[in-house]
């Protein structure tokens, strides 16, 4: 891309989209992530000459030009796929990974029973992809996370930045018309720590393709700081 800083020689891994956690052969737990933000980031990375690999949850999007794509369904599959791609120079976790998955998978469709008023579903925590990568022996040079929040965005994002040992986090408010999940537009606020100071930069509102370019510009600034 003309005028954009090059990613030539860098290996970039991006995760995108939702994960589907199966309850039975018919039903699953999922979320509204379309994968558009992560796909835009991977596309922008490839245009800048980076060796971009996209680990995609179940979405209906075409593979960006120049990007290697690995399709997964569950949080466990995404965790395994991303860690198998280490070492890399940059990991951007843009996927909306499920925090919980059913403890047991029913091999047959769960049927309603006469007189039954509800169903109890026991959930267990999924493995934390961001935290595992950030503390891995083959940790990338830079680990970037995303935080999709409905309220108290900055405090939740900064807590996630610290708790998961990230280098930078991109936060956005969901549940707002024209931004976030399923939208072609978004607005991000980037948070990081530098020399003991809390830093932030707002990006957008803008089309997700434009935000992807702006995000990569900031990431490259941080990688060379």
C-alpha cells in the first residue's frame, strides 16, 4: 500500500471471528462477531508485505488476497491453531473467543420432555489464548488484544492489558448502532503502557479497513519505539 509502513520480513498471526461451542449436534453457544475487523487487519498486513496467517472462526467472509487462512470452530481449536503458529513477530487477537464451553457434548439432539420447564447447562472455562501466548516461551515480539465492552470500557481494557501481559489492547464499545459486531464501521481506543505511563489513542469512527491500517501504524510505532 502506497505510503504505508512496510511489514516485509515479519510473520503476523491474526485471529478473527467468533467461536462456536457445541451443545449437541444441532445447537451451539456463539456470539455476534462477524470477523470483519480481524479480516481487515490480516488483509492490511498482507498488503504491507507481511507474511500474514489468519485463524478464522466460523464466518462467511472471503479469504483476503495474500493471506494464509486456517478455519476453526471452537475455542479449543483456535487455541491449538494459534499456538502451533509460534514463533511469529506479531500476534493480533481480534477474535471474540468464547469464555465458556459446555462441560459435556450430547451426541444426540437434546429433546424437550413433557412437563419440563427448563434445562440446566453446565459450562467450564475455555483456555485463554491471549494470556497463554503472552507468557509463552516463544512469545511474539508484540501481542495485541481486543476488548469488546458494553460499559466501563477503559477500566476493563486496561485491566485486561495488565492481567494478560499484553503490549497493546484495542477496545471498542459494542451494542452501539453503526459500530462493533456485524458492522462495516467501528471506533477503537488503543491503550498501552510506556515508561511507566498510561497511554491511549483514539481511532475512528471509520470503516474497518481504514481502522486496520491505522492500527498497524500504531503497532509498528510501538515495535520500533
